[in-house]
C-alpha cells in the first residue's frame, strides 16, 4: 500500500481564468492505494457523505481507468467538496501519483496532469488542468494546451472558506461568453503582473495581478458578502483578493506578518452578513507527496 498527500489548490487567481493555479500548504487530501483485481473506493473525512464511492462517479475511478491500474483506493478528505479549493483535483492528483508509482507506469509529474484532469471531468463536466497541475507539481503553475509551466514561488496566502456551497457547474454557467477588448487588455496586463510577482516572490505584484473584471464579478454574485469581505481583507493589509476557483473560498495575498489580521477581518465580515466561515493561514506549497 502507498500513501499520498495531495494539497488543496487555488485556481484562476483572478486574471488567469482556467490557466493559473497554486498549490496551498494546507489543507490536503490523503489517499492510500493498494493493488486489487478491480477498482474499489472508500471515502472518509470532511464532506465524505456527499462523495460517491462508485468508481464511475468518483474522480479517482477515472484516474485508475486511465492508468489501467485497478486498486482499492482509500480517500481521507481534508479538502471540503464544493469549496473552490480543488477538492476533486486533490483526490485525482493523489491517485494519479500513487497509482503511477504502485504500478510503475513511469509517467513524469507533467504527464500525470492530463490523466488526473480526466478525473476532474467526472465532477465538473470538463477536463481542466488548472487545479490538478499545482496539486501534482506544486508551486505556481500556468497550464495551457502546450503543457504546464511551474514556478517555485513563495507567497503568503489566506484562504477563507464560508459555509456556502457553490458547485463548479453552477459557477461555470455564470461565466460571460464574451469580453470587451479593453477588458482583454486589462486582463493581459494583470496576468503578466501576477506572473512577474510569482517569479520575484513579491506579494504586492501578485496582489495587483489578482484583479479581474470579466469572470470574478459574475461569480461574486454567488457568494454572500463577497464584496464586503474583499474590502475588509484589503483594509487589513491584503495586497490582493479574489475568488478561489469556482468559489466560495476567498483567497488573499499578503505580506508574511499580515496573515492573521487579514484572516480575522475576513471571518468577521462574513459573520456580519450571517455567514459562518473558517480560515487557512497558508502559503504556496509543494505538490503531491508519497509516503
């Protein structure tokens, strides 16, 4: 039996819709894989009651099929489903790394990204690499049709998860089908700024690059209190704030010494609009780890 820890992730980061992602130091899923004659799945942990154990309906089942690696797979969920923190991606990433090792398939970490993305498609309806790439490879990732580019960045982050459920499918339905040229120009500038910030380990550039006037405003309507929470985080010292993935988690970049004040401000503001929340004081972390 092999054990793999795969981290939660934050995708999009405002200006990098369906392209940017970061691995978070915490929380994480832990997945155990053991060779078997057929695929079987057991799920425990946070939100496990909402996750099907049928291999045809679970992300790890699709990954095992893609690798031709039948196994008994135990998933201990640390990343809440429908959180905007890449919950299904964490399980898929862990399964891909574990089964690749268990069956000695010989795939590189980058080669495992599209395989894990097939598991993502079970949940979201489409195979996207922006969460599975950082969960497998760690750091800040840029996922395109040509592959994945990784940057080992060091940026303090605060992830605030409200007690709200936003499904990936619902969040995709509200994404605008078009954007104005001036919005595209703005987005390119912000994405370039964020990428430069990652290379320089500069939370101020990263925060500035989290701006977005196309996707984030549409998804913000699905999160009670988002604009108030964003303003509170910025007032408390955040350098940038946006929606993590499909939401409802709100992610903020900041300087090292401001994580506690930013997290407290975000929780307090969610509470002021009648929404309970929890916060993760975290940072950009490493990818899936074998034990």
